[in-house]
């Protein structure tokens, strides 16, 4: 099986099948900063997501919406939200994004596989899959800076119990631990415009 076929299978296995509200605990660590709180992710199929991070006293400190691969971050918000492919990965959704050309695949037994993509402008994206579900994604840019997402996605569950995003260049780690998943009705369209 080539990288293109394997990537299509992984995308189909992770596409959002409805509307959900996820509540999670989060912790951000970077040089001189350690903060935590609760967060809410609103997701809707096939590819819409909204992420809001609140401190322990309820103050919203970060927000972003992702429609397909268009990442929307309101002006004035800190730059702590991962790029689109990494944000999708943190939700357990395999979506490498535009500008990615399949560069190869490796099958490691009946359950494990790896797909590699060349990134437009240089660099490589690598996705490690377990039973066609995303387990780890790593992006190495043309400048050598590495970003990654590691997931704890138990068999049979739709969303990761834990997602850890690391930006090695900025020495930043954002850890999200799932507390609650709720199936909900369709969201109003203004949800996907967090700056409005």
C-alpha cells in the first residue's frame, strides 16, 4: 500500500461524524510560564473545530477556530495554538493539510504504519498510525524546527484521552486531558469566527 492510499484510509477513519463538545484540562509550559485551566473544544463534521482555553478563574486566554485548514485566531490572543495539521492531530483527526505531497509509507506489522509527506517549501511531516488511527504526528520545517503531537487514544474511543503538543523551537508544551465528551446539535455558523 502506498502513502496516498494509507493517508486516505487514515483520513476516513478519523473524519468527524457529527457535532461534539469536549471539555478538558490543559497545562501550558514554556520558558518562564506555567499556566493551566479548563478548555472547551467544539467540533463538527466534516472539518470544523473551535478551541477556547480558560484560566482557573474563568478568564479566556486563547481562542481559535479551524475550518478545513483555515486557522482563525483573533487579534490580541497569544500565539500558543498549534498550526492547523497539529491542531487537527490533537483532536485525533488525521488531516495533513495543503501543500503536503506523499513521500513514502512503512508498514510495521498488521497494526502499525507510518506515512511521510514532503512539505511545500521544505521539511517533512511524519504520521505514526496504530490501526489506521493517529498516534503521533511530527513536523520538521525547512529551518529544522520540530513540532509534534502525541496522543493517548484508547481502542474504540473517538477522541484522545490526552494530547500533548510540543514546539521544540519555542520550548513550548501544551497538554490537554479530556474530561467529558458530549454529542450536541449543529453549531451556529458564528462559532467558527472567534474574533467576531
